[in-house]
């Protein structure tokens, strides 16, 4: 489980240091989310759990007449996002918890999130707050991981750990909290959202690139993902064996200078009717 305190500290700092890696990982998912924004009409958007700002920035570029606000609880990630947005006048970033956020100016007409909503301690309260904070008829779209065994990008790596931990439970705040489609639908319905729909989206998650994509993959899984913390607690001998197994997996999935592993997500849409 990754909680708010960790995102405000250790985990947020790590993702801020590795934002290029994480943006690259989610490249195909970002493109799909942007393509689906065409289904919604809006002039102001809120990016929930915006991280280092990739989706906010892309949305601001595609909607030059509109405004985009990205919120995240990690000060380190917001600092990176602001640096990246220096050349764009229609996007801003704010350190805030979307679960309690309220607009100081005008309510957003569209809410979007790339894997930023699975960490709410109380998702029902959070999505109720977001609906109340949004305009009437506002659209909602977010992505989240599907079931653990549908995501080899993490499951295959965790299985390589000695005494590998059990798969994370669906429903517990963390990357796989929203894996259960029925649970997510029930939360959104109870929060007052309507027209709820799910698109299963499988994509290649890029985990290694550069001059030595295999070693880049080893570095990636040492700092990002469910195995990272456990890998950091291994003995030197255990870490060496783990890294060798990651190298073998990376080599088997290396193509045209990139290492990718399969990931599976939901893209969830709803409206504040």
C-alpha cells in the first residue's frame, strides 16, 4: 500500500526524480486518454493526481483556448510540473488533495486522471467531492490498472523476489485499488456520477531504453513499481540474483532498442448529470 504520507515524501520524491521514465512508461496510455478527450466538450479541466504534469501539459497543448489545473499531493512532483509548464500560459499546478479540493475560481468542466485516483483513503467521499466541485454536466475520465495477474509488467517482476509478497488486494489504496470493475462502478454511482462506462485498454509499458535498455530496465524496477521497496531491502547476494533475473526478462522483451512489458488498464468515463 502506498499512502498519502509516502506520496508527500519518499515515493513522490522518487517519481519526481524519475519523471522521464514514468512518462515514457505510460506513453501509449497518455495517447489513448488524449484521443478520448474528444468525446467531451469543455473549456476548463482538472487533472487529478497529475504527478509530473505530462497529461496536464498535453491537454493544455491540445486545448489552447481552455485552461488546465493539475493537482497532486506531492510537492516534489508539482515542482517538476511547474518547471515543465514554464512555456504554457494555460496550465497551472497546485499542491492539493483532490479528495477535498474546491475551486477558488471556476468549477472545472472536465476531470481527468492518468492513474491518479487509486490512492484515495475514502474513494466515495473523494468522488463525491469532485462531483460537487465540478460543473453540472461535467465529464469524468480516468485510467487505473486492472487485475494484478493481467499486468505482467509488475506481476512477473514481483515473482522474482525471494519470498515474493502476495498480490496487492483490490480495494486497498494503491496501484490496484480500482482493479475490480464492479466496485469502481458502485463507488461512482454512490457518489452521484452517471453514464459510467469502462474500456479495457492493454498497452506496452516501456521500462527500458537508452544506450543500454537492459540495464535501464534493472534501474527502473529498482525505483518504480511494487517490487522497488522490497528490492531495496534485499541482501547484496539476493539483489544480484534479482537483477540477473530482471536482465533475462528484459533481454527477452527487447525490441528495436526498447524493453516493454504488457500492462492492462481500465479507462473509466462518467458524467455529472
